[in-house]
């Protein structure tokens, strides 16, 4: 039997290096199960990044992911297809591309919880072409995140940040009223400050770490959020905001955190994100972190063992929390 597995192997990269392999590791139990059950081939596919141009092809080649997966699970029966988004049909949920993916396969297993909010060929259309099942990770995510959908212990605090602002503002608008507090940092805070789209009161940073340029070694200065030095950029939340955010997080009984507070990949702008990570770890309620970058931050801060659930989904978990039906889940009869 040849099984097509859609995993979410959209991991953060640093050049051609996998900067955090949490999503690859999270995909292993389903792959191992299929191997144990005697699959002749397990054909894994995933998108990687958001390639737009021809030049992006080198940057977003699946090769580093393939190599890492091979290290973690050396079995010749596992093959990894090239980045699904290299085919322009993928994001259009094109059936022609879905047929290419399904070609030669007997079964489709969707384990890509992190991409379940996307109706794309590899997450949606293909599920109608083969007998389709949910993978172990997808099921575990639905079970754990489901706890946030019911009656949660309060205060329920949502912490949001990161760069994919357009994707998340609408979701937060719907979610904000379910939470007792919404803390916003990172790029998202800048956008919200400029034109607040929310009908609830979000807690925004008071101060920032301002940088003279977008550079890991840039000259820095702590500045009030409203008055960054002319032409400087806010690349992290400042010390006062860290304390204020951390206090709100520690006092929570339920937490959902998605998105870093700044450019934490650069050590000098990591402190805000790490302060949030540590505070979430110190909170004794039900604590959930989701999204590729936030999960990386949790690992780098060394607090992964102190959280209730580390979700592989960022946008997907936000949309699930909003109460939306996720297309990648809806397409699987028994998920
Ligand atoms: C994610 O990292 O949020 C998922 O892999 C989906 O990626 P996307 O936001 O580029 O669709
Ligand atoms: Mg996303």
C-alpha cells in the first residue's frame, strides 16, 4: 500500500538549516505507525514558507526538511515530495494538482494540523480523491485545543504577536471577546496601534527596544512605544512591557499564546519573547502555545516541559479557537 501523508513540515529555516524541528518530530508517530502497519511507501508532502517567485525556489526547497526527517526516521520507504507550493495550483485548491498528488497512492492521511485552516490541493481537494483519514497528530491537536473551546478556567489570557498580521487580526477580533485579556506584541502591536481594529481593549506594549536599523547588531535604545527615535524600528518589547505582560500571564488560569514579541531570532531582541515564554511556563493553569515561531521560542527558552500543550498550529489553532470549521479537518470524514 502506498500512503500519501500531508504533514505540516513548514519549519523555520536559517539559510539551508532547519532552525527548529518540532513540527518534523511531531509528524513522526503517524509515519512510524504507517511503517509498522506495513506500508510499501509513505509519501510525505508539505508546503514550506510562502514562495512567490522563481528565485524563491532555492530558498524554500524541501531538501533541508527531507534531510532532517531522514535523520530522525531512517527508512527507505519514506519519500518526501518537493514543496507543494511550488505548484501554483496548490493554494488554489486545484483538483488537477490534487490528482497529481494522489496518483499512485491508495490512501490519504492528513496529519497537517498547522495547515488545516488552508483549503489547498494537498489539504482539501486531495482528500476527496482517496480514502482519507486523520493522522495521530491531527487528532491529538483537536483533542487538546478542544479544551479551550469549552468552559475555560478564568482569567483566560490570549497573547498574540508575530508577523502574519493580516491573517490574524480578524481571528483575534472574534476571539477577543471570549478572553478576559488580550496582550499584543510584535509586529501586530504596531499595526493595532496605528489603526485599532478591535472592539475590546487589548493590552499593548508601553515601551520597546528600538533599533537604528533592521540588523542583528544595530545600535539599540529603550524608548516609549509611542515615541521611537525618528526612523528607528521597534524590534522587541521593552522591560516595562515584559513585566506587565508577564504579570498578566502568571495570573491567568488559561493561556493561549501565538506569535513572538519581536525579532527573537536575534539574541539582542529575544528578551521580550523569552520573558513571555518563561511567564507562560510559570503559570499554573492550562497553558497552550501554538505556531512555528512561538514553539521555537519555547524550545530556545528551555521551558517546553512546563507547558500543557505545544501546538504545531499557529493560524490553524487561532481559527479553531474562533469556532471555525477548518477545511482540512472538514474534508476528513472521521476527524
Ligand atoms: C503555519 O506555519 O502557520 C502553517 O504552516 C501555514 O502556513 P501559511 O500561514 O503560510 O499558510
Ligand atoms: Mg499561519
